């Protein structure tokens, strides 16, 4: 098995390295744009063939949801064209692909957790390109696994948890959106799930939903972040989305139904608050 992790400097890429190096050290290749620009089809094909890659986990993406509304070409070249390049290179070497997608392929009008078979209807440029990446991959390489995840956070890079920790220490009061419901996902938990799939006895292709267990609003999430971190002198106020305008529209409800990934691969998923505790502990440990 020769695994390639793309986007290794990102949140999920870093957590994939932690998980793989603790279980099967020294067996995986890690690249980000400096080593391998995924938008270059020839470079991707050469890398996969030269290194005889058997599995590709695509953690690379254009993830700035608001900037994507303006930066359409770059967003599309990373979220769609790069995925096609990965699929074609994988086919050349008979490699299997695990690709990551998003809850933002849905419009958020559901009132129950989204199943993999539910109708997609992205309402942002980011969501549209991520959906086009899914369809392109399945057309070129139908044996691939696609995992849609949501509200990803980790000790790495920029994310909601780190922003709320910073704002909690800088400000006396913040307003946080209370009418968008989803599930926070600790990138470490997703990396463990991907490891389970990579090493499973049977490869079962298709689309899967993965987030941590439970559901909450961004407001509930912030209250939990501050409680766990011991931040007591910042008042968190619930506000409606209309009081926090953003360039890209967000789904009001994007809880993912996790039944298929749990039953197919026997994956156990922690509750989001339990994982949040773990992540904040790591962030605090790194400060010391
Ligand atoms: N973050 C979330 O809340 C969230 C929610 C749902 C789904 N997802 C999906 O989960 C996956 C992982 O997200 P993440 O938060 O870990 O992303 P991330 O932290 O933004 O990492 C993505 C990595 O991909 C790299 N990259 C960009 N263009 C590239 C190219 N042309 N070639 C090679 N590498 C390139 C980025 O480099 P630069 O930093 O230099 O651009 C970055 O290191 C993505 O598919 C994302 O769409 C994320």
C-alpha cells in the first residue's frame, strides 16, 4: 500500500499525517501545492506513476467559502479540475481515491439529517464547485469513496474554534449566529474514519456522510468552546443570520445522517462536545 495525502498542510492533511504515522509510520507520501500542484494534470499523473501510488486521499481544496464567490476560476480549478486530474492519474495506476466533500452541497431546507441519497442543491460557489468535483470524480473513477463532512476544526490553520478562542480573550461581547444548525467535526475524528476505510477488508465505493455526533448552532458551539476553555468574561449573544451578512449564502440546516458510514465500515463516532474537549486540550498544550 502506497498512500498519497494531498493538501497535507491543511487541517485534515495534518491530522491524516498524525493518524497514519502513528499506525503505519514511513509508508505514506504527503504533498501540498509546493510539492505537487494538483491543477497540473501531467505533474499529477507523473507523481502517481513514478511513486506507484495505490491510494490517494484528497485533502486539498479551495475552502474559503466567501472568497470563492469572487475567485470563481481558482476555486473551480482546485475543487473540480484538480479532482479530475486525480481521478485520471489514479486510473492510470489502478489507485483507489478517497475524496472529501461538504455539507454545503445541500440547500439547508431539510428538517431532518441529510442522507447521501438526498437531492443536492448548492447555494454558493464553493458548494457548487464541490458538487461538480463529486460528479466529475464518480464519472471518471466510479470506484471512488467520497466523504461529505461539515464544520471542520482542528489545532491547525484557521477555523471557527480558534477564532472564537481568540475573540473570547479579546472582546467583552460577541454576537454569534443562532439559526444555522449543523455538526462540528474534529478533523482528527475524520482522519481516524479515513484510516479505517483505507485498511478495511472490503472497499465499498460511493458517497458517505461523516460529521461528529449531535447537532448544534454556531451560537451553541461558541458557548461550548468558551465553557471548555474557561473563558468567562466574554458575553456570547445569539443573533440571526441576517445580522451577520456574508458574501456566500450558508444552508440553515446541514446536519448529516451518518448511518451509512457507521454500518458499512463499523466506524464509531464521538459526540462533538467530547471531541471539542480533546481539541481544546491539544491547543492549550501546544501553547505551553
Ligand atoms: N473546513 C471546513 O469547515 C470544511 C467543511 C466541510 C468540508 N470540508 C472539506 O474538507 C476537506 C479538507 O478541508 P480543510 O479544512 O482541511 O482544508 P484546508 O485546511 O483549507 O487545506 C486545504 C489544503 O489544500 C491546499 N491546496 C490548495 N490548492 C492546492 C493545489 N492546487 N494543489 C495542492 N494543494 C492545494 C491548500 O494550500 P493553501 O492553504 O496554500 O491554499 C491547503 O493546504 C476539503 O475538501 C474541504 O472542502 C471542509
